[in-house]
């Protein structure tokens, strides 16, 4: 069996672009993958075109060797654009191999550890009692892990002032814990919008145990900064959704900086790299809390990954109190895709990823250039989104 074509489809689906990738073979078997570099899909398409120059004609079953060749056979190895392209290709190759052997992908990863995949859902931005009621509705539907987004999250004028946000948010979280009880796992995603001082101040405004995880409080470029923050608070950190290799995870895992890996299968390098990070994490008692904000291919791939890893905690889903399938594409485009069973996904038994796509619709859906919000502070300076 040989690879005959690599076809990228950057398309607008629902409320965002998805970069879907199809890998075809001369045996009539094909695989689907997805890239996670949201907002820079065209750059990843260019990388895929480069990789196609030497991947066409190769054996798709040699996944590990092809991964190494894509990563190492260039002077400027790695980086988020290249690894996002590799991720989509790696996922598609596993889909092909699973179909060729007649087994679900998790069987290629060592078999499943669980029959269902627990998930966590999110409320909207904090707005007081209304947000607590959203959380209660999620709990009533079966969610035992709930994530909040901070106060002052989406200002209409594109202004974000961290110090204004952390005071309101900390006060709300204390109230939410009291209202929702001790059994539910509560977390908040600050989307790397804070500095070390701001993040420490935020944590110190709450009694210990108020929240169970703080997601992405600061940017990841400097592990030493996270290490300093670790010394200033006992709140558990959930980080890593933007990491694009096992090497980026290295200092965080080895130095005991965080407790949850927000690994993104569509950014880190696909199954091949994700399984290495998972094993490394297990050795250091770091749990997996995969990032999953994209489309059904990412969800399906992450379900297989989550089934095959012992140190898994919960999978992100785009569900909220009013829409259990927020942003999910239609069944017309994805006639076979993962669907929630309450607050869990059942582990599938179909060969490969278990995904079906109406390719004709991919040809008609258009790509739309999209920019993340360019946030500023009141003094006019740029701040993180």
C-alpha cells in the first residue's frame, strides 16, 4: 500500500475554520486528520504541501518512521506550524492503519483502559448567580467537572484589565464553591492572560481548595516563570494546550510544575508524540486533561487516545448549559461522528477513527480568514488573548 495523495481542506464549519486533511492510498483506503493551529490554517496548508512532496509514494503503515522523517529531515525542525501539519498527517495515518487491520485506533495504542470517556463542560463568562445556575444545570445533566471563564472575559471594546478581572473572579469562585458543594471539580481558564504577579494575587484571594485547577494562567515560553508561580500558590495547574512537542512538556513534567497536561493531539504531533508525552506524564503522576476545541476528527482521535492511556482524567467538550453540542457540525457534513451519551463518550469499536465525512460538502464550504481578538489595556498597550 502506498500514499497517493494528501488533500487539505481548510473550511469554515459552524463558528470557526477547521483544517481537515485526507490521506489517500492506492488500496482505496483513506484516513482523516485535523490540524489544531486555529487562525493560521493557510500556513499549515503550505507545510502540508511541502510534506506531500516526499510522502506520496510511501508506505502509510510505517507511521513512526514517517513521523521521524517529517520532523528530522529539515534544518529548521519543529515549531507549531510544522507540528500542526504533522499532527493531522499522523492522525490520518493511524486512521488508515486501523481500517487496513480492521481495528479501532485505540487497539494500535495498546488497547483500551476504559469503556467510556468522562468529559468536562464549561459555563459562559462569569456573570454572578446566572453562571452558578448554568453550573447547576450542567451538574444535573451529569457533569462532575465544570470549567468557568473569568469575569471581564469579552469586553465589547476589546479591553482586558487583569487586575479588574481577578478580584471579581476570585470573589465569584468562593461563592460558587459554597453554592455547588465540595464534590464537583471546579476550574477556571485564564487563557494565559495574566502575569506571575497577577496570577499569584488571584490565587491568594481565595481560600485553599476553592478551585481544583487553574488553566493556563500565564504564557508558557519561560518554564522558570511557572516555577516561580508554583512557589506562590498551592492551586493545581492545567497547562500545555499550545505545546507542540514532547520537548516543550519536558521542564514542566520533570520539575513537577503542573498537575494536568492539557495536551492537544492536533498540535503536539498526533498519536505518535502524544503517547510519548502520556507515558512520561504517567511516570511523574501527571494526569491528562486533553484540549479539544476543534471538530469531530479531533474529538474522535482524542477519544481513542483517552481510552488507551491509564492516567487520563477528563476530556474537554464544547458543551454548555443551553447547548450540549455547541458549535458541532451537522450530521450532513459528518454522517458519523462522536456524540455525547450524557456527560461521557462511549468508546467506539469501528475500524480506524470511526469518522465519516461528506467530502462533497468540503469542496463547497468556504474558508474565512479569522483573527482572534486583539486585546488592549486601558492605556493602549497590547495584552494577551
